[in-house]
């Protein structure tokens, strides 16, 4: 997600922390986890005195920056393939789980009142359905008064892990979307009404501004901006709303340790309560980093987040990584990183 709306998170020094042990860590990448990284950084700063400067520039930007060795860690919602990790001397691990949510600006409907399935949502985003009065939407929503109006599709203008998660879901549920649009951090959106936004922030702003718009953002951004959202039909045929419980249900069956490099999508997961567009955000670190002292502190930061940051994550409707998974990360990922 390379974004021109760069947002820097800088937690200033606290006088109670011993200056001799304070470290200035740097990271860059995904906008998806920015709200929780901000919370964790503030708490870690209060405990240790160490700063985290995290640039919320998008997943593609995060991958570029870690490869350029300009940051201590990169962050991406679009996991890097194991072969590429090995070739570049990187390790990867999931840090947090959340949900991508279709958000709308349609008059007269309540949050979650409009219900869609994957193929219908895919047809909206590729321009096959271009008006809220379309009969396919009406049939799926009996008794709901949805005003007619031309749909404006709002998408990410930057290389985005949120887009990778969203398009992975649409491609899994719609063969037409898979064949005509595909999936990935950047795709060519075919709808004539498509408008781009930089970062989750930019998409949220454009959907809020444009009447009859539909877009997709990480749930924390939808919640923060009090945005109207759509309920979705999941793989088990149940309509569900997005929240931390439905994200957790979707992630429950994922065995991260079974995936080389831990990189996998968890979209369209089974389960009656599963939110179908659930995903994780990943961290990239060199096995043999140039600034070993900084990376040692990065490991301490994420270990702190795994142990003491669960409540903070839940308060923002993210899902913390399960203890079994974080134990695996400590034993099988952190141990591969040279910090001395």
C-alpha cells in the first residue's frame, strides 16, 4: 500500500524511562493495523522509554522500505511468498487479525441493514451492477427500502494489502471477478464510476463525501468514522455483521504454523459466525539486520504486544493472535533473527 498520505506515528520520550536504554525503532507499511500499532506504541513507550516511528504508507510501500533497508521492519497485509522471503533473507509473522468491511453512503438505511453475498458484491465492484435499485440487490433485501441511485465505487489508489484481502475474497466467490479482475495489492478496477483513495483513510473520506458510494476499509476505520456498513453472506450461508467476534470465528481454524512463512489469507472461511473478509497483518524483518539493537527492541515490542496488548486490540475490534500462535512465533521466528 504505497500512500501519498503518509502518516507518521512518533511517541515522544518519557522522562521516567532510562534514556540509556531507550531505542528509536522504525517501521513502515500497512494502514490496516495502524490504529492498534499506535496504541501498542504508546503503552510500550510508557513502559520502556523506546520510541516507535511507524509510517502508515501502505503494504506495497512497507515491502519496498524493508527491502531498501530504510526501516527496522516492514508491515504488509498481503503476505510475502515463502520463496521470496528466503531469497531476501527475511522472516514473516502475523501480528494482528482484523476485518475488511464494505462501507456505503446510502440514505435511509441502517448499518448492516443491506445484505449482499460475494457474487453480488463482486458485480458491484466490477460495474456489472451500477445502481442501488438493481433487482438483484432488491431480491436479497426484501422489505428494505433502498433508494435508487448510481453507485460510485471507491477503491484504493495505492498498492494495498487491504485490496489484496478484499480481492482475494471476491475472486474466491465470483469466477467472473477472478477471470476479469483477479486479485492482488493492485488491480485494474473496471467499473466506470470508480474513484481512488489513498490508504484506508482516503477510501473512508471519499465514501463519506460521495452520495451512493461504496468502498472497503479495515473495520477500525469504519468504526472510528461511524460509517454505514453492509452485512455479508458467509460460506455457511449465514448473513453476518463485522465485529471482533465474527473476525475471531473466521480465524479460529487457521493453523499458521502449517504455512511456510506463515503467510496465508483467511477469507471466505467456514463457520456459521465467520466474517468472510477477515485477514491478518504481517511483519517483515531481516534474519541478519544491519541495526541489531533496534531489531532486538522491535522483537521486544511485538512480544509486549502479544502478552500485554490483547485488551487494547479488542477495544479497537481487532483480534489478538492466539497464544499458541505467538508461542510458535517466539520459538520459530524470533529465534531466526540475529540481534547480537
